[in-house]
C-alpha cells in the first residue's frame, strides 16, 4: 500500500523494470510505424482544406478539449526530475557518455541498408539511445517478438486515437500517393487542432543533420490559458504495473518528445525544402494522385491533384503554426484500468537534444560504432531477446557477467 508523507503527497513506488514493462518498451520500438498505414483522417473524398487561421483563444470550441500544462503531477518521495539540462539524474548517467570510437563513413551504413527509401523514424533515434547494439541486432537478425502485454499497449493507443479521429482506408497506388497521404493527414490534423483544441497521432516529418526524419506525435493540445497559444506536445505511456518508470525509461521518453518538438519547430521556422525532398526520394511532383487523395474544389485555389499541389498546402499550413510549447508532458497510465500513475513535465533542452540526435544519427550513418549500455544500465540486457547472440561478455570494460544463467547478469 502506498505511504502518505506529512504533506499528504501520495507516495508511489518506483521500480527499476519488469518483464511486462520491458515488453511495452519493445512494443513501442516494434510498432511505432503502425500509424503510418494507408488510412485517411477523414471521410472519402476529403474536403478541400480551408484557409488556415486559428480561431481566437476566447472561442469555446478552441478551449473545450484543452489541457493545461500545469496539470497536477503525481509525486512521490523519489519524484520525477523536472530537469532542464540533460534530462537525467545523477544516479543514471547518459547512455552515450562512454564516447564510442568514431570511424569513417561506411558506404553500407544502417541508413543506406535499412532506411534508404523512407529515412529514419523518431523511434529509430530512441531505440539507438536505448541500446545501439540492440538496435543493430534488431535490424540484422530480425524484428522483436511480441506478446500479450505489447498488444494491449498498442490497442490502448489505437483506442485513444479512435476517440478523436475517424480513419478510412485509401487505395494507394504510388510512392507519391504514400507521401501525399502523410502530408494531407498532417494538414487535417492541424485543422482539427485549431478548431477543436486537440488532435492525436499526427504525422511529423523534416530534416535533421541532412537526414530525413519522420514520426507520429501521440497528442497535441492547445493550452487553456488565453495568453498562451503554443501547442502542447504530449505522449502517453502505458504500464503493466501502477508504478513510475525508471530514469532511463523517462530519459528515453523525453528524447522522443524533444525530437517531435524539434521537427515541429523546424517546420514552423523554415520553408519546407520541397525540391530537396523530391530529389532525395526520387519523387515526381507532377504525378497525378490516386482518386481517393485528390482534393477537388470549385475554387481552383483549393484543388490538389498532384503531389506538388499537396506539398504547397503543407507549406502553407506550416507557415500558420507557432512553435510548440517549451514545456513537454509525458503521461504514465496503468494498463489495467487506464488510471493516471503520474506525469513527467519537463523543459525542452535544445542542446542536449541536438547532442543525442547527433550521436544516434552518426551510428545510422556508419560514423560511430554501436555500443553496449553502460554498467549502471546493464539490467536492460536481462530482457533483451538478443542476449544469447550478443558478445558483450567479451567487452574490455568487464561490465558483463561471465555466466549467462545468472538472471541478474548483463547479457547483451
């Protein structure tokens, strides 16, 4: 039973991790791209996008679904660190602190071999931060296994999406259609954010260090205060037990949300480099879209028949946006009854984020070797499905146990 301190703040126990919780992390890595399926965020055929101008903050509809970033955070004696620096505590050094050996660019890099035609995802970044060696095994030996706990977490996120979004299947016929679908879903999601104050599962994309990055933002809400108009980025994590996660898990979640803000703010600040985008993926901007994606209107200004037309709407949409709120929010939810376990409200740290993204992208580009987790995080290896093939026991640092039958030993 949870204890109560003298100031009546409830104490919620914090565990390191369990098999079930590790499964949820694996699920996030394995299924992050599920939302990119060929589905449209509205009925078919889609309506023409209206001119994007947010309603005033006094509009009841604008505030009806709003959530204040100042919402009460569940605390404990060992509470979340609302860090503005690296986002880590003194007990959990950053996963990349070991400064792995740099090497020359490999022509057969992970990016070229596995992500050449679609770029990196934000999940690729976070899985590399979690354990770059595990990421390497997942790519070269096959995807991660799933179980009931994973499927339950995925189902919960699908349910949250269904609460605010109606999706319909579309008949995709070309790679130009595939990208147009992402852009149109972004446009429709932003319209929903402006006029309803809330949207979920919003596709986000852009360049970071000349590398194409894509992701799906869990939830975006408009603030409830009249003087604050910057959208709030939120991510919901489900947990099999009603305990708060370990610091490395929170750090990984913070990295994910910071990546989303980086991409969002980049779209707001810069004119989307459409020619660079078309060239990178070998796209034909004048390619006629499939019938399901054509935006037809009596007003020629709002008709979109080609990928280039859709990208112009996309750029117009981005020009209307404000930067995301500097305060980001991670919500932890109990999987059994969907009750709130706690919230991690933290500040965006651009320098820490750029450092983490740089190190992770270098791994994908072949400029940096994959590495094992630091000794203080070797508990991760007890839950890694690649432990039996990982040669970490020969690591020169001596951080691995010499036997594989010790459940507490670092295995890979």
